[in-house]
C-alpha cells in the first residue's frame, strides 16, 4: 500500500533550520545549522486589503490557492467556506458554507464554475455568479490538487494516482486513468495543466503524462525524474510542482532531481538544470524563478537554462514558492516575513512582516499587486515598492 508523507516531515529529516552556531548533530550525523541573513530594508510594504476566510491552515492540511477571473478572486478555507472577493476593494461579493465538508484542494475557475475538492473525494462545482451548487461528483479518494476546466471537460485528480475527466455540465464521469504509485510519496499532487484539449499531469513516479481531454487517451509519457538511492526517502521522485506553460514550453521540476524545459511541440527536453523543487515555479518575459528544496532561490534564463544568480541567504529554511513582481522576487518564510530580492543581481532588498507565519499555495500577481493566502486563513492584497532616496 502506498504511504504518503507531508512535505514538512520530509524536510525535518533532510534540513536543519535553527539559528545560532554553524554545526549540529542529529540522527544523520553532523549537519550545517541554518542562520538568517541580516538585511537592510530599502523597500516599502503596503497592504491594500485583508479578508479573513474563517480558519487557519496547518502545514500539510490542505493544498489551497486562490484563483482569479476578471476582477473576482475566488478563495476557500478548509472548513467548507468559499468566497468571491472583489480584487480591487477586497469586498466579499458572496460567500457560502458547505456544512460537514473539509476542503483539501481548491480553487479552480472557468466556464462559469468555481471548482474545489474535499477529503471525501467529492469535486464541487459552484456557479460563479452566486455560489450556488451546480453539481458535485464523487471520486475514489481525497482530492489533493485544484480541479481545472476547459470547454466541456473538468479534469480532477485524486490522491490514489487517478486522473478523471468530468462533464462540466453535470459532473458525470467521462473517463478515468489510473497509475501505480511508488510505495512512498509526498502528500500532495501537482495541479493538472489543461490547454487546447490536452491534459498534462505530473505523477509521483517521475513521469509527465499527456492525455486527450475529451476521452483520456494517452498521447505520451515523458520521464522527468528517476528514483535513485538505497532508501525510500532518497528514492522520492514526486512531481509536485504545477506544470508552468509559457509559449510552447512547459517548465517542470521534481522533488530530488532537476528542472526541465519541455518543448511540447517537438516532445523533447529543450534544457535541464540541476535544481529540484516541490514549489510552484514563477516566470517573467526572460527568466524562470525557482525556490529549490534547500531554500535557495534561483533566476534561470528561460531560453537557455543558464543560472543568472542564486540567492542562498535562506538556505536550509523552508521557504515559499517565488513570486515574480515587477523588478522583485518575493519569498515567504515560516518566521512570518516576506523577503524581497532584486531581480537584477539576486541581492536582498528588504524584509517585511505580512501578518501570518507563512504563505499557503500559489499567489496571484496582477500588475503591481500580489494576492496571497496566508496560514492564518486570510486573503491579502499587497504591494511592494522601493523607498525614495
């Protein structure tokens, strides 16, 4: 039977994240002890608005990210509450609560629907206009990635390695594919990428799979990572990053391997770089940004895969996915601070408290604003700017 472990359990075995001194000894022997950098802040933090969603989110409890469509942001809390919030004002336009439901993944939006999944394996579709339930569909195990939709199909995946195609009209199950998983995996699944009738899904065995959305037909399997090592932790090869599509390339990373740029038109790897991650990737016009599994932030040229810089100031700390915002890269850390990095040279420009211990899921960037879900169960709109003088 497959065993699933939370990411933080794995990190506790692999990382040392306490201050003071340079070395310490644990079960695995002497390891380097982490130390926070001293930062002279030259940026200004502005909170545009903050909306309490009703319940804090514990690490490993749920895979939550807000989603945006137009001026509306949709967000969920694990206690069954769903919200539509105006992105400009922070005003709640509607909210509903599903009693006796624990939400474990959400949200996805599109086609007039708001999509999320529960620990009981139920995919819900709400109407975007008023939050009423359009349909629900029972799958075979808990949902650990946000459902996605395009056209007549909703694609969802469950924690037992299955991917489903559901009718966007009534939730009827159209097709199911099942994939055998390794004995040990990290708890969580990458969100499927659905574009132009093709589903791209990364699996815990290290493969990226392309499926035809209308019928689930397998188009190709592509090996991204290979299990290596003598124990189950060393052999973890999970693809838990969400596939990031920019143009004709998909950027994808695995837990203990490399990051690839995959040319989907020619079905070949355009380049690879020795950086592994379980976080969402971020990109701008020229570069890819990665928070690796050791807490190092990298800027990588999208065209070539060459590293421009690597910021190691938070190495051995558990940091968030990187956020590309104008001339900055932002990362959160479990001390409740948001760290600001200069895109030009990878140097720290600032450190700001954002009012919670950590960032949850994948933030949204719109112009000069970031919308993020925090571990206290609040959705925030923030801006960062350089100080004058």
